[in-house]
């Protein structure tokens, strides 16, 4: 099976080397001398016809660039921390002028650009500490993206139009050091899926900053706000304590209906102040325009996603937010260095400064009563995967295939969904599980399906407990991941989970997950406010008589291609 390839993008190099007139003179003199020598030996005609002249020129230019890079690297190492801070403060002033021009072009007005967009400032001590560490050590700044198709570039004409890509370029320009973006977004996912599968898709504990962008997806499937809370807690509990920031977008189809509703309106907005997480909202920025003004420039060509203009606006807001805190840190340290005599300063050594010490706060008790996922494990077929999780691989399979879903996917997107797929009654697949113990607790086992409005149903059970099998129905009007709890009170250790189709309906299995419970639900349950049909009752006649109206091409792992049809209301979230 083909391994997932990370979609990591590193922004650098910082320096652009220009060939000066003197360099060109010595290059030509070098080439002339070499050519004269070769002519005397009778080798020049052969070499010239072999394109040797072009290679010499390229090598010469590469050598010049290497020498220049080496010299500038030495100069950078010799630059003191105080000089670096002073240079950055100057660069920030230049960046402010650029931002003002960009805001004017994007139609962003007002003296305080962030006044209405930042709905909660949050605790940013960790962000300030990270930024100064990046400045002091010149290490890469690592940013992780947890989101759906908006962050994956849905509806955009280029990957470079995604807000996270633009932000990476901007921060590299400001900081003068590389910024690495780990875009782990997968279309059609939601907060509940990532609450289980965060570390499968992202090496979250190695990130400095994590952006959560699932306000549109959570709303679209009426997900309970407890899902966002579970994912929030999973990130806040990471040992490295990355800075979490909510980046709330409005879905394109909401704007078409003159609505600016997001999951903020269904309970999510209370989580930012409760957990003191910085939160920026496009609802706050655009709601007046969405309800009363022109919206053509706000909606992507597919009419489902926000446009490149909205991505550019979010990037500007995030850049200003980060820039303000960077400037606060630099100003404090610039004043600190100015108060010292030069002969008392020691190169790169820095005294302890209290305001950069991160205050580790205890994570409060869950706000919502149905928040229960903790210490999750995930075996997923969805891509991309940057984390430490294990790919979903069966030990037994009859009539199932690992499939890459392409359909009408814009090739400029960064995601490519894969699932285990079947379509015939009686097909069976078995996956091994090895559940790690936690505090002598038992755990919950769940599966995630990719739904559609003509999808069928399966039975799922643990080990050989067929009498405890749960029927999972994946018929739903919107194509999204949907989590179904299969069993509770499962003992850690090695187990098998069996999935067997019970009709000829199309079925897509995305992941198998486990988690320990802080509050164990009394019965297996689904995860939406607007429920799917009950897991234990399936209308087989409705499932088998649904008539498809739209083609979707499925590319199988064994390179065979089949055409299946499925009417998908929102094919790519």
C-alpha cells in the first residue's frame, strides 16, 4: 500500500543573491581563460558542441551563490541578539505599511483592524515565548493546520491561495528565518474526527502553533460543541503546549443564503473564553456584508467554499495578530538591552525575564456534559497523515478495496481522501487493534464512516462478540466523516474489529478509533445534533432503491478503475 506523503512546505531561503557587474566580469574572464586553454589542447570544439559552455556558466554562478551564502551566514552568526531585535523592529514598521496597502485592496477598513475580528484575545504567553525563541535561535517556526476542505484549498484555483500558505510566506519575510507549515487538513472531517485522530494526521506535540479551522464543518453537520471541546482539550494537554488559535471561517453555501452562521452560534463561542484560547472570526468581520452587501467576491467558483479574497483577509488578520505580539516582545527586550552598558552584555546570553515565563494553568473541567474523549488512538485511511498514527490495514479482507476518492476534486487541493470501500452484501473486513492502557481504565471503540445519500449499512463488532454487534448506517445527505461508538468498557490490549455489509449499499470506512472516557455514554451513539437514522434500525428498501444522479470515479489501489454513482449534495467539504 502506498504510504502517505506529507504535504510539508518550508519557506526560505531568506536571502536572494544578485550577480554584480564585478562577478560577471570575473565569470567571463574565467570562461575565456578556460576556453583558450582547451583550444590549445584541441578539445574546445568537442566541448563546445557538448554544451559544456552552459554547464561552466551554471557552475560558476552556483559557486558565486554558495560563496555569497556562506559569507552572509557568517555575518548573521556574528550579529548580536540586540542587533537582531533592532533589525526586526525596523522590519515590522515596513510590514505595517505593506499591510495597510493590502487592507485597502481587500476592502478592510477601520483604524483598529482587529477590533471586531478578534472575538477573544486569549492567553498568548506561549505565543510570545515561541516567537522570541525563534528569534534567538533562528530555528524554524512550526505551524500545524487542523481543518477541513477550506484549509485544504477547496474552491480555490491554487494551493498558494490558502491562508496558511500566504501566512507562511509573510512570517518568513518578517522573521527572517524559515516557517514550516504542516497542513493536515482533510476535507469532510470535523472536530470529533480530529479529537480521535489528531496525532495520526499531525505531529501535534512538535508544533509551535496550531490553527483550528473547523467552524464551518462542525456547523454543516450539526456537530455537538463537545466535539470542539474534546479537540481543544487534546491540544491543550500536549506536553509541548503549542499555542492553539481558533480561525473561524464561514462556509460558502451559508453566505449564498445570506447567513453568516458558524459553529460559534451552536455553542462553540463559549469555549474560547472558557479555555482562554485566542479566537478570530470571519463571521465578525463579514457578517454585515454577507447579510446586506455584495457577496460575489466572497464565494469561491464552486459556490460552496469561501473565496481566495476571504483567505487573504484571514491571513492578514492572523498576521496582524501575531505581529502585534511579536512587537510587544521585541519592544520589551529592546528596552532591556538599551538599559545595559555594552561592556556588560555577553553575546547571545540572555538574563531571565519574567514576562516570558509561560504560566501553566490547570485545564478546567469539561464545559459540556457529553465531552468524554481523552487519550485517543486512531487507525485512519484518510490522507494526509503527518503524525505517529498507524495506517488502517486489515488482517482479513473479502470484497473491500483501499480507494482514493477523486471525483470532482480540484487538483489544487492539498488533500486526497482514501477509504476502505465495498458495495456488496456479505463483504467482510477485519482490523487488528492494540489499545494502550491508561490509568487502569477501560475504553470506547468507534468507527468513522464517510457518508453519502445512497450509502448502505454494516454490522460492526469487537472480537467474536457477534451478539453485541452494532448496525452502522452511513446514509446521510451530506458527505462527511461520521463517528459511531461501537462498544464501551473495552479492556486495553489486543483486539480485532470486524465490519460486515448487510446490504448492497455503497459503504466507505475512514477510520477505527479508541479513547478513554471521562464520562462513558450508557449506549452506543452517533455524534451529531441532527442524528443519522438510529444505528439499530435501517430502512433497507430506501437504501437499495435510491437512484444515483451524479458520477464519481473511484481509483482502486490495485490500479483497476470502476465507476460508481452517488448523488452527493456537498461532495467536498
